[in-house]
C-alpha cells in the first residue's frame, strides 16, 4: 500500500515537472512600458517559444594568479632542481615569536641569473631573491604550507618544490 501511494505521488510530481517544462508562456508589453507574463493566453499577448533546457551556461571565469610570475618555462626543466632542505615535512616547530627559518637548495647553485620566490600559505613572501635562506616573521600558529620556485629575472619558473607542510607551535597570551 505504501509503495503504491509513493509511486502515485512521485508520478504526480514528475507529470507537473514535465508540464512545466513543456508549458507555453505569453508576453504582453503594456502602454506604460511594463511587461506582463502569463501561462494563460490573454488579449494582446504574444506566445513565446521556450527552449527545452532550463539550464544556464555561464562563461568561464579567468582566475588571476596570486603572484605575478610568468609560468612559461623557457629552459629545459630537467636542468634545474629546487628542494626545501629545512624544515622537514610534517615537522612541529616551536616559535613563540612566530619566526620560521626556511632553507632551500637549488641545482645548479644559485647564480645572478636566477632567483628564489618563496610562497607561504600560497602567497608570495616578498620579491624573488638571490638567497636560499629565508626568515619568515610573524607566522600564525598552526599548519603552514611552504613552497618555492626557481625563477629567472623575467619571472619565468624554471623549477618548483613540492608543497611542504609544517606545524608552528606558538604561545598565546591569556
């Protein structure tokens, strides 16, 4: 009994949806410029053809990068390598003042042609530099995501580290 009742109710609502999809709409522009719509014909109204689909296609949205680096790789990727030497992944770090020292190693050694761009929590930390040791200040406690890019003077990325997550323990005032 319950199954039959549920089936009939479901069929009723499905038939309503089908009728709504296939329904006819009438439109009339009044003398004052307002527009009137109805599903019933009325004097002076025009019938409007409805498309079968009621889905709206939105245009693709361009996502701007978090930092201004040209992701075009101009030189062979295999010639360059960059890794985060310190801190180690998943390392718990105690720093009550919120400082974190990050050491990056590059292959070949960093020369005047290349710079390192550090990213902390997916945001560029300062400008690209010719240093491999960074002291990041005033970091909030908790999970910290670290990544680095080896870049040219023009901002072309030559190599990137994998994301390293560390956990910063910091005392809070109570």
